[in-house]
């Protein structure tokens, strides 16, 4: 007997850890010889397998535990029908039930209310982007509710089911779960929360951010929610480049950069619907890629030669242009979140790895740490301890990690042990344990230290934990970047012992022990 559960109407099953990575939408429940009517062994097989769907955590167990019930002997068809109804009933309960209810102090957010509740608000918001199947998200739920209750009336606490609302998660670069974002003075550019995941740690982090926000407002550096940028759909049309027959080749084909180009017609209803999304995406992409990916638009009714050249048959048509390649059709969604996510993927795929810089003066450190969310700094052993070959091996590991994490757009720096002692002291390195590595968030003056091995595996685990907010952090000593010495750049050669300090040994009696018997 082969019992099969069709899950075409329930994507949550295919996202369950048991089925992760599988492309099929048919789940084999049980297989074996035909069982007599009412066979308990057949029921035990299907029941145990079905219940495995509910083993991912307390939340799933609560949603599913009462759904699979059997009384008395039934026919095999009854087993199949009962199982199907039970498991699908379980899945429907799971899909309908979110992590948070109206009784909680956590505000459930979605694309319909996000602009009104968050972007147009003057309040500080902490927002969790989660997925119902994520085990870490399930573990965070209780602490997130406690956080919301503790901060009620002080800081807003919200949650987005980013599995259901993918466009909203994509708009803010959510790649993993749970992701916590802090929406402060500039709601268009939220900060990633990097602290611990306990309610106490989150509350402390929120209050620290709130104090900073209040100080900025008192000094006149912050104007609140900046609602003007939200008008007209959340973006400015000035960041959409108007392309024509005359400038297309120069701006797009000869630039060597990535372009997403919309071919539109003014009378097209779908084009009108896309216009505010395209404008909002253009503004976000310009900022997040440092103007390396561009969004343009061609009025195909005016510049018919361009439309014909690229085989445009309907409107709107979106094409992707990359250096040295034939244009490809954009196949993604038409919301700003979908467009931003695709643009960021194109940027990271085509971007060179970030440059690895030696800390030669204060400007190098300050610019790198100010320009990037995190700056990763290695303190390498003295050249006399490793030689050029040893140092290059450490730098090679760092460059591989910079390539691996280039989508994060972090800054990468290194210095020689002893060259920047005040920096080492501020980061708790303390003149020993080389090579060492730290990651600094200069805006928050927080840092984390590599505690594992200085290897691809060790650094990857360190940075992976930081990227999902699991790394432990501390405050930079003194609360500010320390004094940096100006030093000469490494010349790429082996070190040489210092010369010129000759010692006169003429007054040293070296013969005092001559004639004494050695043991």
C-alpha cells in the first residue's frame, strides 16, 4: 500500500526542515504490503511519519498535536482520508496562526500597514523579520514578546512574517532569519541589530539607540521621520535615468556597470502602476550599491529604434544589461522589494571583492569604518616572526573571506602587531595571541573578537554568527576610535633586524670564568 499526501496547496510543508531542498510536492507517507482493514501497524506507520511534520518545535507541536487522532478499526481508504484531513488541517492551523496575536504587544506588520505604521512614524521601531518554520525564530518569540511589553509606550516593537511577505523582507535586504532591524531617524536606512537575543539585551540595545536619537534631536541633527521622501510612492523619479536613442550607448553599453532598463509606453496602465515602484527602487539601489547599479527608463513610443533593437513587444519590458554580455529579460516581481533584491544580487555577483587595506594612518581607519556597516580588522604577527611568506598566507585567507562576504559590503583592514598599540588595547587584544581579528561597528562603537582559529573555517564561523546577530560584542575602549600612528606601508619583503646599535664589549671581562671546571 502506498499512501501519498498531495501538498500543492500548502507550501509550508515543502519549507519544513524534513523536506528542505526537495522539489517534489508529493510526500510519501508509508509504503508496504497491503494491510488488512483496520490494521494498526498501517496506521502506526502513517501516523508516526505525519507527526514528524510537527516535531520542529513547540510551536509546530502545539499547532498539530490535536489533529491526528484515530479511534477504532477503519478501512485503508479511511486511513488515507483521515490522515489527509488531519495533516492538511494541521497545516491550515499552522498557516493561519502567526507567532503573535492581538493580545501581544508586538505589532504585526505587512506591506499594507508598514508605510503607515513605521515609515511615517516619528517613533523608534525594532522590527523582527521571521519565518514560521525557522527554529531560531521560534526560540526568539517569547523574548520578543517580553521586549515589546517592557518597551510599551517607549519604543515600538513589530514583526514581519518575511516568508509570507517576501517583497517586504527583500526591500530591506533580509537574507536570513530572524533578522532584527532598527528603524530610527532615517526610516529609509534601518540599522541591523547586532546584540544578544535575550529580552534584556534587546531592551538595553533599544534604550541605547533611543538615547542617541534623543541627543541627536536636541542638537538639531535629526528631523524625525523624513516624510517628504515617502511622498509619491517612497522614491524620487530623479534617480531613474531617462534614456534615449542619443545617450543609450554612452550611458549603458559603454559604462561597464549594471543597468536595469524599463521600456514603457505612457498610455500603458501596467507601466503607470510600475512607475512609483521603479522610482523607489532606483533611490534604494543607488544608495545601497554606491551608484554602481543603475535603473533607467526608455519611452518606447518616442525611441522606437531602441525598442526595436532589443525586441520589445509589450509594455512594460525590463532588460538587464551587463558589460560584455547580451541583455537578458528581467523575470522577477514588479514590487520595489523584488526589484531591489534583484539589483543587489546583480551588484554582488559583478562586484570586485573589497580592497584589503593596511592601517597606515588615522584616515584609513576612520574612512573605512565610517563608510561601512562593519570593518573587519586583522592584527598580524610581526614580520620578523612570520617572514613575507607567512604574512602573505594570512592576507590570502583574509582576501578569500572578503570575496566570500562581499555581498555584506564590509570594510577590510590589517595592521602589524605592535604598530597600533592603542588600537589593540581598545579592542582587548592586549599585545598577545597573534594573529587576531575583530569586527567593529563604528556607529555603535561595538566590536566582537574572533575566538576561533585564524583560518577560512574559523573566520567564516565568526562572521556568519555576526551576520545573524549571534556574536557577543563589547564596547570599544574609551567609546571612540583610538589614536592611530602613521606608519610606512609594508614593502612585501622579509623583515630585517635593526642595525646601527653596535655595542662596545671591550670593557666586559669575558675571562673571569676561564680555568673553572665545567660541570
